């Protein structure tokens, strides 16, 4: 996740944050002032002004600095990256905020546990052609971009070697070639990283190339951007998706009701209004969404806004994420609790992923 988010330009830190956090300030009163921020900026500006260190995040939210968790977090390969649009949904001063926990590096990440490895789902074994993962029948997953709009501490791809595996434009050629020559591939999933970190020009070109392949009937977009930086969804973007021959399915990724603020829900409605089914996948995360009431509130907010809960993932056992793990027995109990309180369509499928299996495995 070291790649620049768009157009090959190195990502830059805007002065905004330095202005917000004067050098030497170490106080524990929150410095982040939502009223001082221009919320009308486009998504690329939002990416550029994202918070890029644990210290800045703590300072902005009025949290004490933590010993031993450095500038880039305990694992420099997976830095801190939090756009202000996400930060504003975090409660200042609350170290247990469920959104903060998803993005703030913790000293726990440095602890090694047996069974927590760098590629738990066997993605490297399934790489078919430049950035393409063909694990399951009928569908392929294309790593369209190595960049993300937020760095989630529990990410199962946090150690994925994007630059080697191919996430750049030149890698699309063999990927497109592979899809073209495999006529049993009916669905192409754009994933990453996050495919919506590509600028429209590049993304549209990729969509067109896929759309021209006759046997591809569906294009699925897996993205956290509509949640993290909602203004990424524009009417031009919706029009583009509407105009494709392939049916487009959208899968967003949120884990807690607090992520679904009005800005986010409004943009997701634009997708639904364009006739695009919007699904959500979540990860079951200790200290974030591992209680009945949080899950019920979250799932209801999704369906109340025409978003269908798709998967609830058991955490993949990737190194440095043990502190997020919820025991499967507890997950199963939560599932039976939410099932008794919600309509069937609001209940996601609780799944895990085993390397080498032909699909995700329902629990
Ligand atoms: C999860 C995943 C898919 C999609 O699986 P669905 O069950 O269809 O959502 C496809 N390819 C890979 C490599 C995956 O990890
Ligand atoms: S969970 Fe998704 S959005 Fe978050 S860091 Fe991983 S790939 Fe990126």
C-alpha cells in the first residue's frame, strides 16, 4: 500500500494538518475542529490531506501519545492513513471509539502469534496473470490499484506485496488477455487495495476494456471509498457505470453504524438510484462490532438505506491482527442473536476463508 493513489504522482502531505497541529503541541485537548475544514473538496484533495501518522491522529483527537508506537506505526510497511472525512466520524477523546480502533496503529500489532501469518488466504498461490487472482469458478479478482483510502489495521492484505503482484496499469494488459482467453469468466471483480483510488480516466479505461469482453456479464466493484471519502461517488461516475453493457454490482466495506453518516449515505443512494445493487461486507472485529446491539443498529441502518448486508467475515489470521480476533463461537452466537431480531435480508452470511477452498466457507 505504498503506491501513489493516482496518476503516478507521489502522494503529498498538504500543509493543512501541520496547520492544525502546531509543532510541539502535545496537549490532550482535541485539536481537530470540523468547522475549520473545507468539506467541499474533491476526493483527490481528501486523499492528499489525509492524516499520515499515529501521533497526528492522537493529537487531533485529544488522545495521549503512546510509547513505542512510532511515526509510521509499529510496522512501517503499513503506515497510518486516515482521511479527515473519516476522522470527523470519530469521537474526540474516546480511545475506545469503534472507528478509531479500525485505523489507529496499536503496539499489539508488533506481537507475534503462532498461526498469524503474512498471506493467510493463499492469494499469492492463486495469482493468474498480472494482478489477477483466479480462485473461484466463473469470477476473477483484479487488483486494480494497490492504494487504499484508509489503512485498516486488521486488513488481510496488509502485507500483500502489491508492487510485485502487479497493481499498475502495465499489468492490466496480461490480466485483460487472461480474461479474454478464458470464456468461463463471467464476472470480473475490481478490488485492491481499492480500485476507486484510480482516477476516473484510468478507471473508466479499465472498465471499458473489461466491458468489451463478450463473455463478461457482470463487473463487481469492491471499494471502501464510498464510505471513507464519499465524494468519490459523483454523478459522472454513476453515469459511466449505468452506461456499461455489463451489469455492475457494488460491494462497499463498513463495519459500524457510525461510519454511515449522512454524507456517506447520500452518495450511496446515488448508486442505488442509478440501478446499481449495493452490498456491504464487514469484518467481525473485537472492540468494533462484536456486540449484538452494535451489529443490529448497523445492519438496520444499511437496509434502511437500500444496502444489502452481504458477508460478515471472520478475521483472516494475518500477522499483527490477533487483538481484533473474535472467537468463532462468539460470532455464531451473535449471528443467532441478530437473526432473531432482523428480517432475513438484513442478516449477512458469516464466512471464513481457507486457502485452497473453492469458495468462502459459511460458518
Ligand atoms: C472473495 C473472493 C471472490 C468473491 O467471492 P464471492 O463469494 O463471489 O463474493 C473472488 N475471488 C477472490 C480471490 C476472493 O477472495
Ligand atoms: S480493508 Fe480494504 S480498504 Fe482497508 S486497508 Fe485493507 S484493502 Fe484497504
